[in-house]
């Protein structure tokens, strides 16, 4: 996928993808839904999003974003995991455990679902589920 897809549901998002990406993203959508069933799933910011949290900048400005995002990009699949703790960003703290992936502060990028450790991914998702708000200027 290049750019955002013109879809309104997570199922339409998955259906619009070519194989093998369709199978991998569909699998991950089901996996995330089962891991964090309390989080509402919808299209947010042009990708599949789960839940919401509030963020605040040092200026006092606040906003809202998804706790978890799932996207098919041109060269990889991305999971955006907005989970934070006192030690830092949950995804980044688990980069050595997640498997064959490139990990930034909140983004996990990989080619195939089979490249990542699903048990570690579930831990990350559960940490994201618990988060309600975050002061961005503290990290």
C-alpha cells in the first residue's frame, strides 16, 4: 500500500490488500482483537486502529490517538504500539525479544507475521491496552 486506502472498516482494509499481505494483516487483525478484546477496532488515520488515549505536550496542548495501529505499508507491515511505562516505550524496550523486526519507539516493522514472536507482541498489546494518557514532554 502506498498512501491511505479508501476504506471504512477493518475488513475492507484487509480485503483491499494483495497476497501474501492480505493473509498476514488479516491474521494480525484477528490476533490483536483476541489479545485486547475490550478495545474498539475501527479505521483511524487511514489504518486499522484500536482504542484511544489522550496525550499532552509541555505547552498544555492535548490530543487523542489510537493505542494500537495496524498498517500495510509499501515494504512492510507496521504495528504502532502506544504503550509507555517509567522505563520508556514498551515496543522499544522489547526490540530484542520481538523477533525479526525493525523497532522504533512505538513502531514495529516487519515483512511477515511469522517474523515476530507473538507472545512478546501480546505482552506489548496488553501494556498498550492499560494506558489512558501520556505526557509526551516527560519522555
